[in-house]
């Protein structure tokens, strides 16, 4: 199937799916000491002059995150999660990212429950949030397997001690995250996003224009010297190209971004 593109002239279906954009009237830039324009974590960058060559190298060696996803379930693709109409995109993006971190580390595929994260944070309510909000939770409590908390089920009755003991096996332990900034104000520059993706590190990206949070997989050269990102959406495999698509132009620049790098080692 050909790549599914979303560019500056494209508005995809489902343009409000659970992300809460920052309310700049209530929380203007500068209202927190850490909330200044373009604030981001400090990390070594891959120069843009190298991006094209590195993309071609990843493609040739099949080391893109999309390649890893496509073979991580015993040679088959990991299925896309489905938020099923709930406003829980902001937990699905982080759950996809943790799933990818496990695959990069050669851990076995375990279906993880984004609903457990979002429903617990929101007390069972169908409410929006931010990618960094769910990632903070995953750092602290982890994500349970779907065998303990089913997907598409927001009932808090699943939150048993056994469920959270399993969740603790799936925590994020390291990442590129600005913990000093408010959750809605944590971001990476596009150069930092590109560096992460070229280094095999997934990015949780929030996009205000879409009202949506997705997992970023690959840096893509959309035309000579111009770059976008391949995303993994949470609308099941029927969306786009087996659940993925490419954002280009201004639509590729996230309004919030955090990048989990290391997760707890586990086989279940």
C-alpha cells in the first residue's frame, strides 16, 4: 500500500480525538518560569546535513521504527491500538511508544492497555489529556497487559492489585523529557524529534491542529531537503497504511513532544 500523506492542504477525518490543547488565555507563555518559547531538553543533535543519508541507511538496513514494528510479533506487524471513539489518544500514543521501546530492546510483544492508563488518570471518565500526562503515569505505575485490563474498557474494576503488579513490569525508566515544565508545555524541537527517530527512539507527539496525540515512528524525506514524520495512529489498522501515515509541512511539527528511551525489562 502507498504511504498515506497528510500535508498542509489536508484535513483528515476525526479532527478532535482527545488531546487538550493548551489554553493560552489561562496559561500564557511565560506564566511558569520553565514555560518559555522553544524550551526543550538538552540532547546531542544529528546535524540536518546528515538526515538524508541516515534515512537512506535506515531504509536499506530496515532499522526504522516502522520496520521494527512490522516484524516484532514473530515476524508480523504489531497491531495498531484502537481508542474506539474515546478521547484517550493521549494515552494510546504513549502506549504505542512503550510497545516500540520493548521491540527495539528485543523484548517479546505484550499487548498493553492504553485504557488502563487513561481511565485510571481520569477516574473512569471519557476525557482528554496530554501525551506527557500519560507518560508521567507510565513512569510511575507502568502499563498493564490487556489480559489484566482489556482495551476499549474504561471500568475501574479492572484496577486490581494483580493488574498494577503487572503494570509495574512495563515502566518507562529513561527518556528525553523536560520534567521541569508543565505537562502541557513539554516539547522537543523538530531537530530533536528528528534525532530521536534517526536513533531508534519513538516520540509521543501532540498536535493542536488535529486535537490528537500520536506516536512518531520515522523521519521521512518528503522531497529533496524537506522532511516529515511517519506516525502510528490509534484508530486501528484500517486507518492509513496499516495504521500509519506521514505528516508533512507544518503539520509535522508537534506542539508537545516527549520521547521514552528505556523501559523495564520483562518477558510478560
